[in-house]
């Protein structure tokens, strides 16, 4: 994704994430709507972390909503954290298992992406090469993350207008089919993958695979923006409203969602075991996240 601003319309985030993934971009994606700012961080095309200034996106609020943390425990941890992060303090006080913290951070990232996907307005700006110092990496499989984000699309009309209005045959080469099978697909998704033959449209694929049309189309939309399926003809994948140029103040982009520096530099965080990833990430979780 080229540096600069881009108007956000419903579903536009999928196109942006697909470009970042395919182009192996490193940098910070800033997503703005009014006073709400959300951030997705990418390294070599892989999404690694997220942040937001919206209270509902805080990982602590997610834990409270899940019933894994109480407001009283959170208040006590905030009183006792001193120079430690709130995440580390919650774990050290025994209020939270490290695995629960990791799950909450992943849920936070998914929630941020899903909310922006369904925005009807706003703008996106990509800062190539810019990441907060010593940023931790969540164990996220980016292709699955993009597909799962597509599955949260709420607008049926937008989905119906995608993929050639569901009337254009879809093609998929075997290398991409094999990659899609590595997404840990559900039984429904496996049937969809097995039905893509270059002759069937999205509508026919869902019908022949015996999969709910809305669910099946959203899965196919995720694959489309990954670049793993193509339409037989050059058709715009989704409604393409005009994108007027916007005059906005981008000075705030020079202060990208600060993340507290770690005591030690961090290399790649292994996806497994989870506990190893948590040890690294505990050093980075601030009250603002």
C-alpha cells in the first residue's frame, strides 16, 4: 500500500490488508474516524499487533466482558503496578493467566479490524517502515486473520455486490488451493474450496457446497483479497464509490501509538508455545492498549 491517505468505505479495509500482505509491507496502518484512531502494525506483510484509543477496544475491557477479570481486580492492579505494565501486574497478582492475556490481545486485534471493516466513513494512512520501538508480535496467521475479518462483514448488500455480483466464474490455481487448505478451514470452507473449478460462480459454489450463501461469499471475499482466487473477467470485486480527495491534518501520524520500550530487544516471537510469546509481550502492554 503506497504511503498517503485513502478514504475508507465499508469493506475497504480488506483491500488494504490484502495489499499489505501481498506486497510484504512493513509499517503502521492508521485508521481514523472522527476522534477515534486505531492502528494495525505489519512486518513483512504479516500483521503483528494492534492498538486503539477507543475504550471499548482495551484488552482489559475485553477481559471484563469475557468474565475473566473484574473491575475491582483491575482497579487493584492499577494501584499496585508502579513501573510495571498493567498486563504484567494482572498476571503477577494472579488475577489473570498468561494464556488469557494472550487470548485477549488477539481478540483485541480482531475486534479492531472487524470494527473498521464495517465503518461507512473515515480514512486510512500507511506509514511505511514506521513501527513503535521493540514492538512485540502476536502469534497471528495473517491469511487466516484476513479471512476471519471478512467473515465479520455485516453488510449483505455489499457482499452481494462483490465478486462480480456473484455471477462471474471464480478460478483458483492448485498452489493457492493448497495454501487455503493450510488455513485450518472448517468443514464448510473445505467444501467451498473443493467446489471452485473456474466454471462456477460464487453463488453456484455456495449452492453446490451446501453452504449458507452469505457465509460462503464472505469466505470467498477473504480469499479474493488475499489474491488466492480471481474472477474469470476483469470485474471490480466490490462496489467502487468515488473516492474524493480529502484534506486532513496528518501531523499526528508522526506520533504513532507509542508502545513502552522493553528492557531487552526482541526478536521473532515463536507462535508456540504460547507461554513464550506472553513472556515477551508482557513487557509491552500499556494502560492505553
